[in-house]
C-alpha cells in the first residue's frame, strides 16, 4: 500500500454509533477512504452520502464485502448478524473490524477465529478502550504490580434515554456493554478469567465477581438504572502499596505508584456538527468539566420529557433545542475512549503489513464467554468456571 493510495474502507451499518464514530474516523483520516457503505435504512444512507460522500452505497451488505475496491470491512449492526458478515468478509479475503460483541456465543466466536487463522487474515473486535489515552497510564501502573491486583469497576447508565430502535441494547447488558470491561481487565492484568459469579439486584443491575489466573480479582457493577449526570465508568485498583483511579477516561489519578503521574487529564473527542468546546475543556479541567456537561445533558433529557418517553419525537426536538446549536455531543461519546485510534491503527497496520495490536478474535471469544458465564451464574445462583484453554 503506497502513500498515494489510501486504504479503502467498506462500512456495514450506518446507525448512531457507526455514523458518529467509525464513519467520522474514516472521513477524517488521510490514510483512509470511505469506499462503500451499507444499511437497510435508505434515510440513513442518504444522510451519510450527503455529509461524507462515500464512493458507493447500498442496502445489501453483501455488496460491500464483494466490492473489489474495499480493502477492510468494518461491521457494526445487530450482534446476531456480526458472525455471518465477518465470515463472509474473511471468505472474500478481507480483514474485518467487528464491533462488540464479536458474536453472541463462544462457539460462533471460535468459528470466526479459526477461519481467520486458516486464511491468515486479521480480525479486530471493537474493544476501543485499549486505545484510550487514559488506558496507557493504567497499563503502565498495572505492569508495575508484582502481585495480584484488586479492582472495582462501575459501568452504569440511564437507559431510558434509548429510542425504540435501540431497545435491543437492553436485552443483555453483560453481552452488549460489559464485554468492554471483561476485555479491558484481561488486557490490563495480562491474565485469563477463570471464574465468574454474578447476581442481579434487578434486571440489568448486576454485580459480577471475576477471578483471574494469578490471583487478581475484579468486582464489576453494571447497571442501566444510573443517572446521566454521573460519569458512566469508574475504575479503582489497589496495586502494591499503591492505587489508581480512572474516571470515564477523562481523568486518571495515582497514589504511591512510581512511574505514573499523580494526576492526568485527557482531551475529549470532537464530533462533526457538534459543540466541541468540551475537547479542550476536558484537557484543562478534567472531571469538573465532564460533570458540568453531564448535568446540562441530564437536565435537557429530563426537562424535555425524553426520559419519560424516549419514543416521543417532540420531546427529542425540545431536547435538541435545549442542547444548543450546534448541540452537545451524545454524552457517553464526549470523552476519548479510543474509538478513532483503534480503527485507524488497525487499518494502518494492515497497510504496512504489520500485525495489528487490536483485540482480536481470541479476545472477542473471551469477552463473550465471560458474558455468557455471567448470565449462567445468575440463573444457577453459583459461580461458573472458565477454562482458558477453551
């Protein structure tokens, strides 16, 4: 791949996440070209065509996979469709970047993993948090630990905000959301999960205890019953006579850990057509700036009536008015969680003939296995063991 010829990306899925993350990343990158996009919804295709001008668009994802000009396929649709599209891309000889979860069962993940290995093609799973700037300091701190680590990780949200076309995301939070955390913890610890014990206070309000080989343990609190005014994610870890904290990838603090800063703040992620003053504000003021932004966003969703009825178009119109012109970005997208870096790294590694450092099919398999084990543990009322060899 020469510098004169960018790597051509085919995108399957033009929903909220894909249009605001991966399609924007491709459009901004001098390395990449938006070659072909697919979505069943012609309205979404039209909006993407108007703003980003892909070379081709289609309502059939098979056309993207079959396009001889497409070098890399990026997939982000309903999870049950991920395996079929991923396998088709691999069969066509194309590297594929698949949003999480890679598949809904470990068996489906393993099939993708084996097919990619047999054909020598890289597969990446969209565990973008590995590439977040805040994660780099977490990784440095964890590598300095000589013994087991204890971790508490909260990931919570107010899912009343989800419009009707996103209700599928509420079916199993462990599989749709917490897979991010399972992957990040395994990545930071460089260890395999060997036991999962989960209990639900109410549906999608879950405590999960994960035990890793080597003795580290993590407690994950995942809930859809939280508040938009509160940062979505928080990690606290006790290391060797020291500890670290990370709040929603906007602020990192350490206590008694050599080689890492006591305080680091990270710029936000900008979005097309949005008020992007948060980008520099996060870098300057960190958590304080995020809390102010979240409180404003929460007030707009509550006062407009969106939280009472997310299917109400008039409520959404009022929320947009309250969020300004240009509006604030979607609140959970405001901090930099590594979306752009992850996709661009994958494509650049392919262009240069290097092995990507992204989470691969094995990592996708592990995260799905943890989610499935967590759901099984809730049903059985006891821990479920995992065999890393499987």
